[in-house]
């Protein structure tokens, strides 16, 4: 894939994040091709839920929406996001992963369109039954509400335990048989999809829990989709959920998204605010945390933990300096509004140059977000979603051709 950046930079000394929406579209097509290639000859190719929770993994739900029209449905965790997506013109199905705090009257809004919801416990089943009673008196056509019953599985956080699952499912299945629900299906979420053996055990446990029960399946995640078996549970599996991969990161360390053929969608950048020489033995930063081993130049970059950069990045982290994306190490602890880097004894960078915390430098040089995440013992999704509102999200437009690989 080729793409271009024409940065529209914010004023002031604060950072920004470029969001390449074409990368998100590319990654969705990568997922769809992978799933299609592994579907059985006589199997129906599963449909894809594009997960846009947490403001599209920090990329901005409006930016992501413009890139995901090829998805079969969108997946969110808040009712407000359902309303927002409908207001933005999304007409395909939406999966609401949590009914917490939602009332039966909330679900009566006809503007919600084809809505899928997840039932996690008996009170939620009871709420759906009350909704069905109310809706029965107001409905002139078959219900468009789909319900997925979540199996607790290995996560042990949400969902029904195996001995409770069948009863909950059959209560909701009765509503569907009466025409009060559109469909009732089975949903799980993997706890260890990055481990092929553990993933297989989880799949078998889910099939055992749902054995003998009709209805479609909703499963998968990015780890399962990019691993040895791309998330296919069985030939009747109808829907697969995918989040992390859509934004260009891998779920299988130490492999990066670009090594899989994905294109990172976010580049986090800031300006170089100052360049000053320090002598060998001089300390830099809070707590005298960095000591120059030689005469060198220290650059101060206008981004810090107040923007969402983890403080512990300084110990092993690097950034890409300037237009050419020269990789340089951090020098000293990350502060609230800035961080410092060691530019070496003969720097070519100047005040005002763009510094890339992760993603692509202006010339296309890439620092994978997975590498930045590993340097501070976290994951890509935590870095993306940890950015604060002080970091504007700017959609990239075309200018100078670069190779994304």
C-alpha cells in the first residue's frame, strides 16, 4: 500500500496524532482476506464486527467510521456511541457489548436500527423480557433486536457460567420464537488467544457450553485472527470481532503489525522545542536520572505524561528525530509537558523539527507502536487509548508518496 501525508499541524508547542484512515481501510481488507482464505469451501464466510470502542482505540470514532464502511457491523461499549454512530449515518448493525445502565425504554428508540446487545446476567435477561412485553404493544413488524448470550469462559469477568448458560439462552430463545426478538446467539471472548494451545481449549469449552443449542456464534479477537487459526470456531460461526488489527498493530508479540502486512494508522508527533549541549558527566532531567556519557546535545520535545506518554518510557524508549526519522534514545524521565532525547554529538535536527514518538516520520521511516509499548512494559492499545484530550487527532491527506510496509 502507498500513502501520503500532508500534515495540517496545530498551532503552539503541543503534540498531535496523525490518523491515516486509508490504513484502517487497508487493515480491514487484510482481515477480510485472511478470514476468507481460511473459511471452508462449503462454509459461509463469517461477517466482521469492526470494534470502535474507546473512541476507536484512541483514533477517533469519526475518523474510523469514514474508513470502515466495508465492515459488516460496528462494535461499541456505550449506548451513547450507538446513538452517535446512527447520527453519523451508519445504517448497518451495531453491537452494544454492555447493557449495564441501559433500561428497557432506552431500547425502544426506533432510530437505533438493527441493534445487537449482549446479555451477561439474569437481571439483563429479565430486562430484555420486560422490553419485549412493552415492545409487543407498539410493534407493527418483527423485532430488529438481536441478543447475544455471553459465556463466562476463561476470563471469569462477565457472562454466564456453564451451568447457567443454557437456561438463560432458552429464556431468550423463547422470545425469538415468538417473534419478539430477531435472533439469539452465542458470544464469548478469549482470555489467551495469543497462545495457540490455550485458544484451542477455550474454543472447545465454548462449543461444549453451547452444545445442542441453535443460533449463530459471535467470537474471535485480534489475537485469534492473526494467529495460526484465524478465529474460525466452526462452519456455522456467523460473526468475528476485530479491534486491534484494524489500527495496524499485532496482538502477537514480538511480531509487529507491519510484519503481518498491516499499516499503522496513528503517528504521534511533537515539535523539537530546544537543542542544547551538555558535557560528559552532566545529568539531565528530574532526579538526575540521565548522565551524559560523552559531550552531546540534548533535545527537548513538546510532549509528556500529561499528554499520555508513560513516564517509564525513558528507560528503554526511543523516538524518531526530524524529517529523516533518525532513531535516538530518551534522556531522563518523562515530564508532564516534555521529554528529552540524546541527539548525539553532531545533531542534524533543529528547533521546530517534527519528532515522532511512534508511527511514521515525515519521510516514512517507521517506529512501530509495539516497540514503544514494549519499552514501557505495556501494549499498543494502552498507549493509543491513554492519550489525553490535549492531543488533537488529525486525519492525514495526500501529498508526497511514501511506501507503507
